[in-house]
C-alpha cells in the first residue's frame, strides 16, 4: 500500500496563476483533509471531506477550492495564487471508525 | 475553534535523557493524536489516544480528556528522536482538527 500520496512534491507559481494539488489514498478511508503549514507553526485545516461528493470548510478556507469526485482522491485548487499562499500543503485521510489521520509527504508551494 | 497549547516550545536533551511533552486544550477534546515531524518534514503517527495510556517502545502517551490535556513521554532519547512533536484533536465538530504549534526537540549525541 502506498498510503497517502501527493502530487506534485514542489511547485513554483507566479502571482495570479492557478494550480491543482492532487491527493490520493489507497486505504479506503472515508475522510480526507487538506492542511497548510507555515514556518514555525502547526498545521491549519483548509478544507475537508467526509465522503465522495461532499466538502466542508476548515479553519482557513479563503482562496482555495476543493473537490472529491472519487473516494480515493481529494483535489485542492488555487484559482489565483497569492504570495500569502506560499506554504507546505499536507493531505491526510482517516477512517470513519476512528478518525485517526494519516498524512501524505507534503507539497512545497512557492508563489512569487 | 479550540486553542491548543504545547509546552515546552523548545527542548534540548543529551542522548539517553528522558522528557515529558505536554499538550493543553481550551475545551473538551476528541480524536487526540501525537505526531513526530522529522527533519525532512514527514509527519509520522505516534499515538491515537482519545483517552487513557498507550505505550510503544520508548514512547508512551497519556490523555486525561476530562482535564483537557495529554502528555507524551520519551525515555532514553536518541538523536533520531529530534524533530518537532505535534498534538492535534477535535472538539465539537468531529472532523475539524486543531494542531498545537509543536515542541521542537533536539537530542545531542
């Protein structure tokens, strides 16, 4: 099992550009999450999904959109990137039974 | 949302020493987890511990949910224990996790 994977690992964008981050999990987990981590801080929840076709806002949702068309995938989109979105983005998944989260390796995004 | 306070923020240990990390929550907490973020940035699950005590090798954790805190014990520390330790949990909303700012541990040989 690959667990939770994230694509890409690194990306550099210019202000105003758009991009999509892909998270995939092969553990058949119901719940999936997107977080951002800024230097010296803990993770902050952006959006989450409790099942295919459903998404909800987390603590810092502004400037991001998400979609969960398939149970195993959770996409995070930036429509118009801003320097404030420079961060490391982590995806996680968890089973409904315990909600114990398992994290992907992260995507380092720089917006110039 | 809930506030998560971790202490100490920084910790330097000599190899072989023991330590206790603490996590306090501003409200009742569910789904409490401890993670280790290694120097390469990878988040590693240590414990899923909504309540009670668990042990895994040199590490153990205790959560007292009614008093809104959790403790992580590291015994006989090794240089590979270096990194940042995070606790996280939910309160009310089952899926809204809140993380502490972490304890940065440096174990010197």
